[in-house]
C-alpha cells in the first residue's frame, strides 16, 4: 500500500458493499471537512458531505446517504436528490447544482481519495 501525496486511505473495497457508503474527514486550510464514499453500480464515488442548498451535512450523522429506493443520494434536511454518479441535484431546492466531488481511486482493493 503506497499513498500518493495528498491522498488518504478510506478503506477496503469489501468494507463498502453496493448501495452503501463510508464517511471520512480530512483537514484543508485549517478546517476539518467531512466527505463520504459511495459504492454505486460497481463504481466508487466520493463527495463532500455538504448540501448545495444550505451548507449542512446531507445525513443526520448516521451515514445514511441513499434515498429509500437506492437510486439517488438524498439530503435529509429538505429532501434534495442527487445523482450518485455525477453529484448533480436532480430534484429539490438546489436543482441543477452539483455536490463537490472528491477524486477516488481504487488500487489493489483499497479505496483512496485525493484531498487537494
Ligand atoms: S439543506 Fe439539503 S435540501 Fe436543504
């Protein structure tokens, strides 16, 4: 396992089954930011845990990001729905805006996120 510069190990692939997520946090310019990785249709994606409607976490601290049908990421505050694949808000008060993406790379069964 070799970490690249400004990269963190989030976990192992088998820790995040399809339709599930894992939160992580990191420091940036003195602030602690929270983000999450999701496993969706065989791919991994990561976003900052910050809604584009109001700057609040999408979950209620419970690592629950998917809508009940598993097709979208949902903000528990006012119900915005986001595409798991692009982070675009497809319904709700911030329609058309995007979650902030965190680059993800899977190498040798490990999930890494770049935190530039
Ligand atoms: S804070 Fe997310 S929809 Fe309002």
